[in-house]
């Protein structure tokens, strides 16, 4: 494995020493798996620090006052980070990065008064994306997604989860998942694949839910297991989409072949999907724009992390997830982009950071925990990503010269990341 710095298309290989760092953020050993509740205000920052990387691994860090550890200066690239902060790259634990085309015509329809749900009921929305994806080759989809990932990376994303769910037929779902498998190999980032065949009922199954669920369980899941195309399984549990029982049946079939649930719940309505998903050992429950007491009760003392998607709330003008209430109940919170062509056409996690602070009243520290250590947990990458710890392989962000970390979400809409240092291998 080797290290590369992606900067204006220049790729540098070798050992790297970053020196004179104004603040080394989110560092430490023996850290918890997640930060929850009041602990989410904790954000370790080491001032005037160095960080050493070798063969894709973090090998040392500390204060510039005692950086005597470096003895071999051969093939060592030294980066001066004076005035700059260094942090672990963001993890984006919920995205739909593989899709065929953008949907700005629906955006205009919404400006003119239609709701997201009304557009979907007219055959737009997810079904619109599925029609477009059916016409596109695997190769075209791969190239488009890779370009999107490069862009996300430039904003600081160092690992991402990608869902299928714009296929909705055996062939097209497999096509999407094969594209994600290729992205795993060729993007240079750690990627997790989630099977989301239960994203919407295709038109021909509108009145025949049993038929589509049978297709998912008897044809899609076995083939996906055989080709090892997914890490997780998802379902969109919502009125007009999948009921709690339908979701549970599909998650159970996924669990039998080793796919852990990560689900869409409570975007528009509370159906009881949170509790059921937690009972089924879900790793995360995502969206939660709507949140009931029973949902909080279900999440307490569980290993399931609530994940909030503020860019989706912003774009659809729906409520923002109530992170404060979750933290008041000592829950951990993760933040993700939900990048997709319908509800969130942005994969910029710096913007998510800002929205979390401005609209959800998370402090900059809480929101950064939600984008790093907690987000790594939400996609099962705690061992390698989310914190700056010896032995981890997380990509590293170097900011521009900024006064402090709060400046990033404060000066919203700007690009504050100067460099992302990414290891070349993605075989995590
Ligand atoms: O997470 N809510 C379900 N799925 C996506 C949106 C899909 C789309 O509109 O294309 C979401 O918001
Ligand atoms: Fe989503």
C-alpha cells in the first residue's frame, strides 16, 4: 500500500511528515467507539503538532516540542501546515452516489408548489431515476459516480457508503451493485455497499407488493450474496413505500446472508420502523426528521446509531432532525449527506457541518464528532477511520489557514479544505 496526495492532480508517493500543525484534531488512543450525549462536546485538539504517515498508516503524532521519533529521513516528504488544522477525513455513511441523471425538473415543480410526495405519486421521484438508470450502461454509471466521488473527496469525504435502489429489477439492481464494487476497487476510498432494492415499488408491482417482495427475497438477495455485492441492507420504511412488516421481512432475508440493516425511517411519518429496526440489530436508522418518544426509547441502550441528513431537510424544506433531543437522552448522533438526485443533490459535508450548527443547534465540536468518529461507526469503519490514532488508515484533511475549527461551519459555502491525503488502496 502507498500514500498519495491528491492536489491539483499531482500525486506524490512516499512517507509523509506533516509539521507545524496549528491544531491536530480528533486524535488519541483507546477512544470510545462512539461519542454520545454530553461527550459529543469533547473534541481533542493538540496544538503545534506533527503527524507522520507511512504506507497508508498513521505511525506517529505528537507535539512539535518532542518530535524526536523520526530517525529515517530518506524518501520523506515534509509538509508544513503552519496556520492550518489537520483532521481525519469525514465519513459519509449514507449516500446514493450511483445514479444516471439529475432531476432539476422536479426541483422546479416543487418551487411551483408540488410536494416531494406528490411528485413521487405522479411517477416521478425514485421511479423517474429508475427509468433513467435502466437505459445506462455499467461503464457510464461508473464514470459518472467516480467523478462525483472525486468532488466529494475534494470537500473532505474520505470514506463513503453507497446504496443501490434506482434499479428496482434484478438486472438493474445487480448493475448498480457491480458499479459500486468497481468503485470500491478503483476510487481509492473505503466504500461500503448497501442493497436498497426496497426503495420503492416499481409501477408493475404497485398493486402487487407480495410479488416485488418475493422478487427481492427469492431472486435479488441470493444473487447478491453469491456475488458478494453488498455489506448492508436497507429499506425505505414510509407511507406509500414499505410498511414496517414489509421492511422487517426483507431485512430478515438479508440478515440470513449476513447483511446488517441500515434503514430509511421517519422521513415523513412515524410508523414504528425505528423500534423494529433496532430489534433487528440495525447498525443505523437514518433520516429521523420525525421523532417520537417511542423512537428514543427504542434507541436507548442499543448499538444502533441515529443518523441525520440535514442537506435533505434543507433541500426538501422538511423539518431538521432533532439532534439536541437525541443528545439530551445520551444518544450518539451521526451526520451524513444523503447525496442523491431527488432529495439531496449535494455531497458536500462541509455544508452538512454548517447546517447541523445553524439549523440543528449542534456545536461545531458535536457536529464534527458526528461526521468523523460516529459516522465511521455508522458504516462499520471504526477500526480504520474516524479518528487520528496510531495504526488507522483514514485519509487526512489539511485545512487552509483558518483561525479555529468553528470557522469551517461558520463561513458556510466556502471551501476550507486545502488537501486530502488518501491512501491508494481501498481494500478495507
Ligand atoms: O434518502 N427517501 C428515500 N430515498 C432518498 C431519496 C431518493 C430520491 O428522491 O431519489 C432519500 O432522501
Ligand atoms: Fe437516502
